[in-house]
C-alpha cells in the first residue's frame, strides 16, 4: 500500500477503496473510480476530476503483480476479512513503523509524518521536479490530472513553488545570445 501511495499519489480514501478490477496489470495503470470514507462507506471520488487513470512505474507494477497472486479479495488492500482496512490500522501498524524503521522520525521512535497525505505530496513533488534532480518534470496540467484536482489553480497554489522557474541569469543570457545570433 505504501509503495502505491508513493508512486501514484492516491488519497488514503482512494487507496482503501481500490479494487483489483480497477488495476490493469497488462497496461500498467490503475483507475480511480471510488473512495472509502472514514466510515468505510464507498462513494465516488472527491470530484469528477478525481476519476482518473494513473500510470504505474515498473517497481510498483511488479509489486502489485506479486501482491495479486497472494490476494484473494476484491479490494487491493483489504483487511483480513476482505473489507476496507481501517485508516488507523494503516497508520499505526504500517505507515508509522515503516517511517521509524527507515529513520524518518521527529524524535527517537516517533514517526515524522502523521498521515498518508505526506506521500501524496511526495508524489506531486516527484512529478514536478526536474529530470536532472530525479523528478519527472511533468507539465502543470498533467500533474493536476494525476492528482485528480478539480482545478489547475489548486495544483498551482499548492505546488507552484516546485516548478522550475527557467528565469535565472544564465538561461536568460543563453536565450538572448541565441535570439541575437539568429536575428543577424
């Protein structure tokens, strides 16, 4: 579940409601079509834009293929009875121990991040960051679609500071040189 959160940016409610019918292992993508609220009730995604298709990177695709062989439930991340996993169990039994084991702590033995939303922010940052910095350098509109934001303004307001500025002095000087050379 944590790898899926990291590499897809799904909301916790979307992860909890993800069905195998919505994971296309052949095409390497998943479809967000529903969510599970805090009462474990299924419903439509947060907005119409929340219904989306998200590509799966190879590591996650292979992990999900292996998980599929062991999972006999309709939900990808079901509890032992095949029902929606309780949010607090995900956090207290999975997410927090994983952070502590990885050394991502705010104090000895205490996980730094309280909720899965931090993994959504990681995903957004990864989508936005420059290729040379290990990111995907995707355009704003693509990031909006991947995150399922109803408005591009939401994506720009929350993550706009991460997009490369492309206005530093060296880039301007190179562009000016090219422009003047081509004009002559």
